[in-house]
């Protein structure tokens, strides 16, 4: 298929690479020039990338980035023609997603929110899970592209519902990881080393996908970004905004948001969200010792 891929960050670069490897005709664009993808053409603007393609796929930081790439100067909007599909793998606001879809609908363009879970390794290995909102016939047309980048698709409902499900997934990841980080910190203070605790965690119901994924990085003290802390705070805020809109109270997540705010003040915005541990360690006056599993 002819695809424009917009946004070559941690996730987007790997996703576009897998599309090109699978034989799709890919044109890429990134805000900061100099990023290219082997086997793909590089365009100078979103409008140029989207010219004449069947599908425009985005993987951008946040709601404002998606809005400007779609509707800003040299945005995708000017190149949209009847029958095109926009798929968005950024994690952004569900209500803004519905609004963007309504704006492009008069041009005969369908909008499928397609946020992902699986992080950097899932993007690189083509094993992402897509959490999808949109009509079934349009999703069917996208299946060869999902197959090139991922291993599973969950259709949650109409456009916007993919984003709703994605933010409640990240709500859980943020809380589960914080539980793990607090447990490691208290254990260290109580004289129980991480490598002694880990086999117990792994043998019990405490073990989880989040712990399995994060433990080797944390114990190896590698806090480089798989999923940047600032982006997890963005998702925490998306969940809190959606909760406010729907009059739901999320006290645990509100507390975790405070921890992220201070971690960002401490200069950890571009590290992985696992680096909230560094703040807990600072408060406790201790460092969790371990070795990569
Ligand atoms: P990233 O590495 O920070 O990449 C962000 C991308 O967005 C870059 O291409 C950046 O361009 C672009 N961008 C930011 N602001 C922009 C703007 N105003 N206009 C145009 N382009 C803009 O982030 P990522 O980890 O790939 O994440 C991308 C999306 O996927 C986010 O919504 C994130 O929440 C979601 N996600 C990430 C993970 C993960 O584990 N990393 C997992 C699931 C979902 P520049 O190069 O010019 O900065």
C-alpha cells in the first residue's frame, strides 16, 4: 500500500521501518529533519508526504502535535482526497480524536485511532498490540499494515474508543510500576536486596508484564528512555482530564502525577518513566542495588 508515515521518534522510526521492510511504498516525514528510514522516501512536509497516498499514519508526541501536523501550515489536510484513511498511533485525547475525525469527514476521509502498547522493543520487533477505534470496513483495509508492525489488533469501538482504552491501559502501567518502585525502595531501606526480592516477586501473583519488562532495566540501572517519563506524564494527564470530563475520581493516579511532576523538576523528563525510582531513592536516602537479569 502507499503510506505516508509522520513522526520518526522511538516508536515511529521502527514502525515505518517495518512497513518499508514488508514491501509497502512508504514516504516518511519528521519535524526535525535528518531522520530517514531505509527503503522509504523522505518528504519535506506532512502535506507533501500525504500527496497521493492511501493511508496517512502518524506517531507523534501529543494532541497538539497531531493537530498541527493535520491542520497546521503544510499540514496533511491540504492533501486529503476522498477514500484516504488517517491512522493515528500517537496516544492523545479521545475527545480531540473525535473532533479531528469530524473535521476531515466531509472530505470522504476515515479516521482510525490506533494507539499501541508494546514499547520500543515491540515496535522494533513488529510485535505491537494495536488498540483501535474506527469502522470495521476501514480497519479491514488497514490489516496488511497492522500485520507489518504488530501481532494483535483489539477493536474497542468507534473512533476515539481506541484512545480511551489506551489511556486506561497506561493508567494501570503507571500505578503498577510505581508500586514496584516503592517496594524496591522500602525493601532496600529494610536491608532486603533487589536480587533477593526478585525471585519471590516472580514466583508470586505480584509478577506482571510491567515488572517483567522493567526489572532488567531497573536492576541494571539503565534509565535511558524506552518510554520517556514526560510522555507517561502526558498520558497520566490525559487520563485525569478524561476522568474530570466524566466526573470520575482517581486519587491514586493524582498522587502518581505529583511524583512525575517532581521527577521532571529534578531533570528526569527525557529518561524512562522507570526513573521515578530515582526520586524515591533520593527521598529515602538509599540506592536500590541490583544486577541486570
Ligand atoms: P518520541 O521518541 O519523543 O517521538 C515523538 C515524535 O513526535 C518525534 O518524531 C517528534 O519530532 C514528533 N513531534 C513532537 N512534537 C511535534 C510537533 N509539534 N509537530 C510535529 N512533530 C512533533 O516519542 P515516542 O516514544 O516515539 O512516542 C510517540 C507516541 O507514541 C506518543 O504519543 C507516545 O505516548 C506513544 N507511545 C510510546 C510508547 C513508547 O514506549 N515509547 C509506547 C506506546 C505509545 P522531533 O523529532 O522533531 O522531535
